[in-house]
C-alpha cells in the first residue's frame, strides 16, 4: 500500500501522515560515521521539504558507507512506515536495519545483533517509496536506531531525508538516567508491571 | 565541561626505566597520569577515567572508567615495568572498555602515552584510527621517551586518521629539565579543546612552578572564582606584554651589541633606580613574605621617584635610550641568551658583577640595609635577571604617559 503519488496530493494530504518528525527529539539525535558532526539533524523535515536538502544532508566518511542513525522521540510513538531519500550515483543506502528502544548501539553491536526488522532499499530519489513496518512490533517506540550497512556502490552514503509515518501517543517512556547496579537484590525495587496494573514488559 | 569517559593507556615497558625524564620515565608518566585524572574529574563531576597498561605480560585494565580518584591513584601504585608496549591492542581494549561505560551519554576519549618504539606499521595504525573515528572516539597521544622519525610519523598518521574536528591531539615531549606533567598542563590535552584552562590546571601550574601554597595569588579559586580569574587574566596579560617587550629589547640589543664603551655612573644609577621600580609590578611572582625585601623595595622605589622626571625626559625614543644604557643592553642580552653557555656571556656576567659593585655602594648608603645580607643578595640576583624585560615595559609605559 505504498503511496505512489499518482494522484494530486491535496486530496490525500500526505504531509499530515508524515508528521512524526515533529516528535523527534532533535537535540538528542546522533549518528555514527557521519562526515560532518551534527549533520544528521537536517534530515528530519516536513514531507513537502523532503527533496529540499539545502540545509545539509547526512553523509558518511570517505570510503566507508556504513551509517548508524539514533532517533529518540519526545514521547512513545507507533511507527507505521519509514521513507528514505538517498543520494545519487550509488550513494543511496541499500539496506536498512532497525533496532528499537536501545541506547548506544555502535557498529560492532549493530552487526552482531538481530534487528527488529530489516529492509532492502531501492534508490528512492523522489521520496515516493515508503517501507512499511511490522506494526505490531513498533507499537511503543521511544527511540529507534537505523543501521545502513551498505550502499549502491558509491564511495560514501548520503541520506537527504528520513520520513517517519505513524501516530504519536502521549505516553513517555520510563527514562532512567544512569543505571546503578545494586549489590544485593531488593524485591521491592522490582515490582513488575503485572503487579502494578498491566502493560507490556520491557526487556532491555 | 564536556561530559567524557576517558581511558588512559600507560606504557610500562622496559624503555620506561630510562632516566632522561626525572626521576625516570615511568615516574614522570605516573605523575602526568595523576594530574590528568584530577583535571578530568574536576572539570565535570560526572566524568569518569579508567587506566590500563599496555606492556608487561599483556594489555591489562587496571581500573574501569570511574569517577573515584582514589581508586585510580591507588591502582597506579606498585606497577611493574617490563615487556614491550602493544599499542594496537592497548587502544582496542581501551575502546572496548569505553564501549561498556555505564553512562552512555559520555563522550569517549582515549589518552595514550607512547614512550617506547612503535612496532606496528602505519597501515595498521591508520585502520585503528579510522575505526575509532567511525565510533566517534577521540584520541590524545603523548609522544615522549624514545625518539625516532618513524615513530613520530606513525603517530601523526594515527592522529590524522582519528581526528574529527580537532577533537584529537598529539603532543611531542622531548626530554628536558621540565617535568612531563608541566609540559602537558599547557596543552589541549589538559585544557580540553580550548574551553579555558580549568581552575585546577591553573592551580596545578602554580603549585608546580612556584610552590606557593597551591593557589595562584593566595586566592582560593573555589572561594572567590571571579577574583582568582581576574588576577590570573591580568597576570597573563602582563606576561604577554613582558614577552613582547623582551623580544623587542632583544632585537635592540642585537643592534647595539658591543657598540658602547662608556658607562657613566649616572647611567648605572638610573638603571638601578629603574630596576626596582619596574620590578614592583612583578611583585606577585616574587616571594615577598620577607619583610626586608619589602623594605628594600620601598626604599629603592622612593629614590626612583626622585629621578622619575629625568627618566621620563630621557626615554622619548627607545633606540636613544638603548644607546645610552649600555649596561641595560648587556643585561638584556644576558637574560635573552640565558642558558646558552658561550663565551660572550662570560664577559657580560663580568660586567654585571662590576655593576653589582655600584649597586652595593648605593645600598650601603641606605640606612638599615646590609648588602652582605643573604636576602639582599638574593633579591639583587633576582632583580638583575628578571626585571630586565620590565625595564623596557616601564619605559614604554612612561613614553605613553609622556605622549
């Protein structure tokens, strides 16, 4: 059910669907192996601006096409689909692997871990393709890490736009600033959600 | 005040027994490590530092990144020297230790002390560097100890591969009289990318250099930070001005070297009167807890005030003044060439000694001052050596007043 835009956009109003960029916590967005530090923040824009990368785009370092983008949200979201606009001449990413609600993933972690979902991408310079998620797994996403291991043969990987479609809930994830390991177990610290009233149990 | 987790890689190979850094390379390195740990933990209380050794039986992590300074200092105790440094493995283990830091929000940094020859070739090091850059780990390299061109090149190549936006640095410390830690204090490794030397660094510098109760100017930066900062800034400005003046004077001295043979007694009197007056701004650097020194300063200052008008009149032009002050130029020359043991210095020293007889004759005329007193002698020696740049600076300020 990809929105191929063979109709005029006014009826469909695509831009409101792709409004999850408003819920991205831009100050905490980070990327690994980016050539220009901080350039990753420029890839989150409104749908209408998806082809307008005048403010900069995300590019990986010379000779190394791998990229990791860490996207935290300001509240939990339900993610329906993702759209990626890459660069020309083989610099578009070829694969995308997603990890949910994990902090501090670096390249060795990303290569060894099983992603929540994996996609094979095609060159999508007009931004009309979207990649759907297995919605049931993406029901309460506090942050998502996208790993792009490969591209279409270019020297670097360029990403001009990342679009996120879905719904934002008003819930905030439980944020623990630093985890202190306890020397001895204390059952009162470990009430499960089942005891306090139900909900998904989080496995870190 | 950037939030950082740091891993320090220590070289404890056989090459560290060498004594070209006092007392030996290993001890100098340990002092530097202690200072770095202190500086990091003070600049941000949530910073963590860890230590590992690269030689010995193999790479060994002594303490994982922690903000507990005592633990770090304790583990530096009782380290044994031996084996060969394994730079590549050391850096990779450091990277692994940083990866598993508790607070993922901290930036990652590795500080490597490379004292022994590097046996890995450039390609391997560059590969490691690129991997560090990819995982946004910064790397600081302290190149000391063994010196060879290859090692320098390899380390520079490693730095180039890691460097991202000037967050990584390399410092080459040749063996010399100053301690390794003193040299490092002024480098970006301590000051952290020009965020301003932390109060710790300044206090440490003062403690290392002057031995004055650990604080600059007797003011605790913690109790009164603005005052300490203002004093420090004015001190640095003063020093910068002195250096500029000294440089200018050195050029003048080079021009008028051995030109003049006359030295009138008035010249020397004026010289001596200018000396103590201009050394007054320098008071902060002198240890003036001694009352006699203070009295002496005041006495000479008063006599200088009497002839201040003549001084002003005479000093309209720098070159004219230098033409007249033969002794001044010689003294300047001496201070500029300080440390270089060559023949010309000897003759200069002799002339200065002759000068000193004039000084003692003046001093004997002053009441309550005994020229044979050791304090007085010390003061004279320090005045001769240190107030030369001040003379020029004082003259310039007098010129400005005149204008």
